[in-house]
């Protein structure tokens, strides 16, 4: 822990922090009261949830897949409780959901993949859209894009999705197009801003030749800007302010500077998720020695956030987070069950 806090202190110095946290009436994340919700409804339908997003603190969605039956699962929080539902596709029975984002209660996007069994199991991209009354599959499977793992939106007319085989899909408000960045690249993270958008993934060759590749788009072209060791999988990329980009990896925190990712912290614990309202309000989350772990930066210093304990869940890890600026939802799973840490 001392190494972690020492390294994080370097982040504070590097950012030239002002210490301004906003009006005194805004409650600090460090003073939040936390509660935990178990998303499992029964033994055979326990979901593994991967991504969380909300239009408000009383309209939050999480998406994932049942590990018993390969069926995509959505949960919605209405301000009081979580409840599950599925989206019948009609054209196919089995599918998984991996990423969610949106802009309003009537404009929500979820991505994943259709699953096909057989001698050569394959999958294809799946994109669902909610218009406020119904969920619709908006992407035909014949586009030839593999299952989607991530979605990131700059605006309703500028949406990006990343596949498990190196393809990037882009929505311009009217049509979807696809671009192959790198064959076999499993895209794990998309993020940035209008000045620069990053995409990162792992080559997963199954050998020590595996690499983590990061591409950046600053105009109309994608360029390979960084290659890292195969063990440093980037799990999330986030712009805390214009031109300030952070990346969480499987065991630390990075910052983009001078054309490369600089390691700011390296620990045994995982770091998978990041949310912020600006450079002086950043929360990162992952896993610690005994369960989910989170840390908060307030513009001056970093502090560990004590999350609720979940009995007998030693390997529970935070995988995604969402905040409206006054409440935070941290989605956690251990590969079998999922829980939501809610702080306010």
C-alpha cells in the first residue's frame, strides 16, 4: 500500500493539482455511504455482468451474460432495486452482452456477440438499441464483424465499438461502418475525446510474442502509437479533461504523455475501471487482497475508499463504474456472480 500511495503522489505532482473540489455543498466521494446489491436471482441464472451505465442515479443499467446458459442479461436499477430482463432477438437464441453506453433514457446502446456452436464455433457482432419503449437489434450479422467487447460514444452521431478480432465499428448517426485495425486483436479498451481517441487490445497469440497494441485517431486515420508487453493489458481508457488521458491496466495506472503510456503505479492488485468529473475528482477501482478496491483523488491527495465486504468473495473484482457526479455505481464480479457497490 505504501508503494501505491507513493506512486500515486507522483500523479498529483505531475497534474499540477489545484486542490479545488467545487462547491462545499457537494459531498466528497470519501464521505459516501456504501451499500452492496447481489444481482443473482437463482442458482441457475447467476449473471456475470461486465459493464454499467446510467442516464441518472435512478435509471442505471448493467449488462452481461449468464454463465450457465449463454444468454445475454440486462439489469436495471430504478432508484430502489435491481431487476433482470432479457432481450429476445428472434433470429438467434444464444448471445452475450459486454458493453453499454447511452445519452438519455430513450437512447441506450448495448454491444455483444451472437454465439454459434458447431465444429468451428464463431460469433458475430451484436448491437442493441433502446428507444424508450423497445429494444431492437440494429446490426445485421452478415457484416462480417466478430463479437463486440467495448463501446464508447463521443456523441449520438459518433459511436465506436471494438471487436474480439481487431475490428472497429463506427456509427455516424445514420450508418455503421467497420475498419480492421489489426488481425486477431482483442480490443479491451476504447476512450479519449474529440482531439484524440484511443483503442487498445491484446493480440492473444498464445505465446510470449503476445503484445498490447494501442492505436490513436486524431483525424480520419488510425495510427499504431504504442506497443507494450503482453502482460500489461489495458482495461479502460478515460479522458479526465481535454488532452489528459489515463489508462487502467491489469496491475496499475498509466498516463499518456509525450507519445507514450507512462506507468504511474504498479501493484499486485488489479485496476479495471475509472470515472471522474474532472482532474480533481478521479476514482479508480479494481481488486485488492480480499475483494474489490477503490481509490479517490480529490485534487490534492489519493485515499483508499472502503467498499462493503462480501462474505466468501475473496476474488471479487471491480470491472466497470459509472457516476452522475453525486453517486457512484461500481460493478463487480468474480467470474460466477455479480454485485454492485453503490455509494452516495
